[in-house]
C-alpha cells in the first residue's frame, strides 16, 4: 500500500477531497518526524509507539576486500505495535 492509496481511502471514508486528506496525512508524518528528531517518544493509543534507539558502533567487514571497517553508533527510529494492532495481525 502506498501513501496515495491511504490518501484515497481516507478521503473517500471521510467525504473530503483527496487534496485535504493528503495535506493532513503529510502534516501528520511531518510532525512525527520532527518529534522523533528531537528525541521525543510518540505514543498512539491502541496503535503503537515510535521512539529513537541508539545502535552501538561495531566492526563490519567490506565484502569485496574482507577488510575490517568501523561502523559508528547511530540513532534509529523504532516502532513497537500496540495491543490492538498485535491482535489484528493475528487474524
């Protein structure tokens, strides 16, 4: 499913234009991105939680040469599904 599919489905269910649904959807995603970039945790009840996790640095290996390459630590976005989402996925 693409962003376009979501926008079309939401617009038809709510009886609004696709342009309005797209604008609302994009602003929601933008707000989630901004909050995560500030290190905030986002909890959407019965859906899930988005948060930032620090991934430790490690030593990797170049597959062509076999040379060891240091991989620095970095922050990654993580999603943990909520209870109702987990139950919906089991069906």
